[in-house]
């Protein structure tokens, strides 16, 4: 005999009020197919399935009339509804993520004393924002296997690893016992299911006793720290081995080594004023700095990754995944993009940088600190 759930039980499980369920029954949206001996509403498995679909669409913002038309469509079965809901939820997630990025960009601009135009402010919540991301926000920051191999090699035989400034978990080794540290609630919320446990803390104040871990790692994060040297010393305190993937902005004339900063975005240099040298950072952990060349087809879309694929920097999605573009501000970004587009269309980029097309990798200042 099929089991039925009472209206109170269904309301409790679904997180809605009994009054809401009564209303759905009265308008014919979700009508329970049975009654208890006492005459109360009772829901079958099929009734619950329909209610699940109704609540899914409702929480996506659909009106009750729209929902009725959707769930009454005889050509759409339960699996099709789930797939549709999944697609709508992914699109909503992508739009929300894009809006967060847009708001962060506005905050950065205002912090630098730059006021965005009324048009840009309206775009923040307008259709153009959503059109720019499409229905599937691309994952441009993926683990680059060749860089990951360097990090794994540097970690050696460490079994317990602390990942500082872990973000969403890129480069976390899956064959070790990892504990992550990430101060941003937004980033912590984006860590995938099954990722390493994550502690809300900053690099400068790691909440762990001395020598708690075999190794501590930090990947493309030191430039976000308030005090890089203090954070590195903390890593050295809590771990026997330290591995840090970072950037060298100390070599004389370093902005000239990358065509994007040399020809289009000189503001990048200003972001690293006062940035410690690799030698200073290596001293903080008692280690050494090793160059890390960037493969031409690098899968991780960090700032320098597309050195042989200049068209990528014209893509808004690519730029939004890199904090540099937000930090330099709207005007500098747009000017750089326009300048690069002109150079590509006129052939100037090829004239200046054509020799890069023959290279499989480039040395653009990335460093691996190992101690």
C-alpha cells in the first residue's frame, strides 16, 4: 500500500506553511490525492513530486499561473523538469556571480576615487550585465597541470598540507590531508562539495599551533595579503615545509617583459608598489625562489596566462576572473582593451610580438618559493 504524508509533515519537510499548501490545493496547483481516516489531506509520492517542481519554480521567481502552465505540460516529465530547474538555477548562479563581480568592481573604482558614469551604474543591474555572461559562466581559472606538478614536487612527501588563501580550492592536492584557510566568505561558499575543510582566517594570523602541518602552500594569493612577509612567516611557523606560487616585481624594468603591461596597461606596475621581492619573501620562509615558465596553452587564466593568445584579453569573461582588471579601474581597463583591439586589427601586435608565436613557454616573472 502506498504511503501518504500528512499536510503537516509535508509542510515541515518542504519548509512552507500549511496555509500555503491549502492555497495550492484550492487553486488546483497541487491537489493531494488522498485523505486520512479523519478527513485530512494526504500526499502521495506523485503529489510530493509535483510539489517539489512547484516550489522549485516558485523559488526561482515564477508566478503561480506560470508555474501551473509549466507543471501541467503533458510533454514534460519529472526528469525534464529537474533538468530545466537545474539549468535555470545554474543561470541564476552565474548571474549572481557576475553581479558580485560588477559590485566589487564598482567598490574598487570608488575606493580609488573613480566615479563610474550613470550608464555604467545602471548596467550593474541591467540586461547588459546578464547578456555579457550568457547562460553558462565559463570557468577560466582551472588548475594548470604543469604548474600543479611543480607544486606537488615541492610538497615532497608531506601528508598534511595547509592551503593558505585557498579560494575555491585550485591546486589543492587530492592525495594529501588538506586543511584550507580562506578569509573571504564569498570564496568559501564557492568551494565544491567534497573539498577540504576550510577555516575562516587570514594568512597573517593562522589559528594553528607551531609545526601543525607537514607543509603549507599558497597559490596566486600573496598579492591579496595585507602584509605578505608576516603571512609567509606565519606559514613557516605552522609548517615544516613551505611552497608559495607568486610573482616577481623587483627586477629593474619588469613591466617591460610582458607586452600587455608594456604597451597597454602600465597601471599594473602601480598595483605592486612596495611589493616585496622574491628574495625578501624567500628570506621570510628561509627558502629559495625558482622561476616558473608559463606554457603557451596555460589552462589557468591568471593575468599573464594568455601571453601567446592576445585575443583572450578582449573577452570580458577572461578579464573578470583576474583581480588586476578590477584593481586598475574601469577607465584603465577599457583603454587597454581598446588599444589592444586596435593593435590586433592593424597588425601592430604581430609586428611587435610575432616572435612569441614560436615559443612554447615564456618567463614572465612567476616564481615558486620553496623552503
